[in-house]
């Protein structure tokens, strides 16, 4: 990758800035435990929607807003307070800020929870804005939220480097013409990681590898 082509950075949050994907993967089990049900039920449900349907069959119903409060509350109380940063991310962010590179966050997590998580992790001040799918209204299967992020940086997509861990997001970005750094998140399958490697311009497990590449050279 020619690092000098990129004038701004966009980051996903879970699995990309924060080492929190393990928490998302156990969220269904945690919901069951909170409701006094066997955690195995959460595993068998297969998805949050599946778990919600199963709980409804057991007489436990929520509005969309109440169910969101339930699982985001668990994330805030049990996951984000305890998860760490991705390896090397603080050094990388410090180098990017020193270089004057503007940065924003584009996340599938609701904005209030995401902002709180980033501040708790001590990296919230590195970013000039955060765009969240629940408020934006279009998920990451479409490039709209990334294009909005590029515009908020005052740049065109070709000038923006995006950091993502999820295969479906990398597919979206690749199709839309964004440059992508794929970040290993600890839960992606080998098959998914192989596809990410084929689509992304660079893949990493530690952000210090990008510093070694010269991604954020010191200002002259």
C-alpha cells in the first residue's frame, strides 16, 4: 500500500479498536444468565433475534427499545469495562495524531454506548466524530455510512483508509472502492480471514506493524 495516498482514517470499534468481540460472541449466554435461564439456551438460539423469539415463546417479551437496553446494558456493565485495546492501537493513534491525520469511528454499536466505551478505554479523544449504524439508519452491508464518514473528514473515499475486522464490512468497502486494513479479531474463522486477506490491502494483528511499514511517518 502507498501510505501517502491516505489523508484520513476511519475505524470500526468492536474487534478493531477494542478487543471486545469475545464479549459480543457470549452476549446471548449472558442475557440468559441475567434472566435466570440456562446459558445453553443462548447458544442454541444462534442469534440475538433467535434468542428474542425463544424468550417470547417463554412469555418474556420486550419492545425493540427495551431489548436494546437489555443487551447494551450487559455490554456496558460486563464487557466494555473489562475489555482491552487491540495490540499497538494506542501507539498507532498517537502517531497518526502527531502526523495530523484526522480520524473518525464508524460502528454498528449505538452511539451512546460506543462513546462511553471509547472514553473508558482512554482513546475517545483521538477521534473527531463517531457515526453509529442504529442512528444512521443504514447498516454496513451498504457503503453509505463509510461515505458519510469520508465526507465528515472532508475527504473523498479514495483518500480514506478504513480499518475493519468483519468480513461483510470488508466486502462492502472493497466493492465501494475504499482501501482497507483488515484487523484480526480473535473470533473470525480461518476461512473468513483468508477472504479478508484476499480483499484488504493489508492485514494485521498488531497496529505496530503499520508503524514499521511507515503508515504514519513523523511530520517534517
